[in-house]
């Protein structure tokens, strides 16, 4: 599966994401500059973490207007796989590819640490190799990860099974203490109704080799690859 | 013409920064404050050939499409 990794001014996780899919997963991969509208026949697009456009105005707000995001939207509308990680998730929210918005973390601090997340939906291409209830250890590093959505819209999200990951204890309990940022219902990642666009605050590319302390991120990339090899 | 646009979190959205400022103000003696909300402020200058109505239409579009995220924020503006 050919992966495309977007690059915005201020992205800083694009090389990590490229390394994870290219070197760890052994897949072809290319960087795609934010001014480009050519997705180079990639079968999956990663919108990486960082501080696109310095996080000016709001996180992800300026990146949304980049030429490449128009191409990503058309790609997603055709069913292409789009994975937004951290700032990439924020960009997908601002772009309207995913519902909701991010607020400053509940504690007003940048939080950078390993967290546990529980797989809530294993029926989408990003989690097909997981089982619902699996607990993954994956690091987060963000200031605006406090996901919010009005109550009615959130109910709809839950009904549609669009909550893909929740912050939890190492045992898989979704407690208030295991929620690092105040996110509604411990949400750590959500998908669109079709399940081909995923946004998540934790960084799977930072949990893809033994040296990094966890390989749970590999399951996500492996699921993506497997989903298209069956198709 | 100049537009001044004020963006703030919707009342229904918790504003942790405003709350923190409120607590600090109380701690240093400003005890009669009932609420603090933090927001953003933009000054936008328009070319002089635009009419007031045109400026108003542009400001509303800019505020709605760019300056705010309608999920969490609202705006007000003045034109001078």
C-alpha cells in the first residue's frame, strides 16, 4: 500500500510517520507538500502531527485552506483512507472531514506521555486486526486535545460507532483519571460515518518499534494495509 | 473602513482559561467578578472604495468561515 505523508509548514511528525510506514512496515511512501494537489496515486494519506502554520488562529485552522486539503477531501469522498494524527486530527476537524472541535486541555497544560487507549470499533480499516476492548499503549503530546461536540451530535456519533478509541486505564476502564485532556466521554479518536477517515490524538508512529516502548501502533498500520489487500 | 471582530467561546462551552483568570482575580482581591470569558480580537482594514454594506457582508463571511470554528465559537463585530 502506497502511503502519502502530507507536509505543512510547521509539521514535525512527518518523518516519524514516513519512517513507520516506509521502514517499519516496509511500504512505499512519499511526502506530499501542502501546495500540491497531486496525491501521487497514494492509497492512504497521513496528515501528520506538529504545529501546522504555527497553530495560528486555531490548531489546524490555516492548514485547512491549503491546496492539498482540497485533494484530500476528494480522495476521502471516493473512499480513500485518511489518517490524521494529533495536529492532523485537528486539521481534519477544521476541514469538516470529521465532526467536532478541539479545546485547550482541561488542565491547560501540554501533556506528553504514554497513555492507554481502548479500541471501541474494530470494524473499520484502521482497526480490522484488533478486537474491540483491546488496550493499546501509545504516546500523546498535545495542548489542544480536549475533544468537544454538542450533546445531540455526540449521541449520533456514538450511535454510528464513530468513536474508535477512548482513553482508559491499563486495564481498559474509561475513568475520569485516565482522561488526560478532558475530552468528552474520554474520546481519543473518531472516524467519519464510512470509516475511511480516522482522526486520533495518540501517535501510532511513536509506538511502532520495541525501542520506543510499544509496538501497538503497528496494529493500526497493519490493519490499513490488510484492509486494502483484501479489497 | 475598519472592522473590529470579537471571537469568544460559546456560552455552552467551558472556558478553562477564563475560569483560571477568574480564580486568579479573586485571589488578588477582585471578589465581585461573576465570570471571565477569554476571546480573540481582530482588526481588519478594508479598501476605501467598499460600501458599508459590502464591508459588512465580507466581515460576516470572514468571521464565519475563517475566524471562528462554529462548533465552539461565536463572534460579534463593529464597523467604523
